[in-house]
C-alpha cells in the first residue's frame, strides 16, 4: 500500500466489502422516502425502526 517514500500506491484491483442487494420491498421503501421527501434522519420508516428497537431492547428512546 505504501511506497518507500511514504506515498500511497494504487491497488491493482478493488477489494469489495459488500455488494448492495435488495431482495424484497426495500426498493419500495427507498422510493417512498424519496417521493415523500423523507430523505434524512426523520420519517415514518425511521420512527418505526426506532420504535421496534426500543421494544426489543426495552428502552424508551433509540
């Protein structure tokens, strides 16, 4: 990765950490978030995930 003069050397090939996949309704959730302008840290889907996390863990806020 480093050359002798401490400069970065380009990798010969890419190392993929993971490939993005959508196997179910995920694309519909993304489209809904885009169409309703909830493309940030708020929205009904995020609220539901936080609610489910709280229920599972047993805390008040997530």
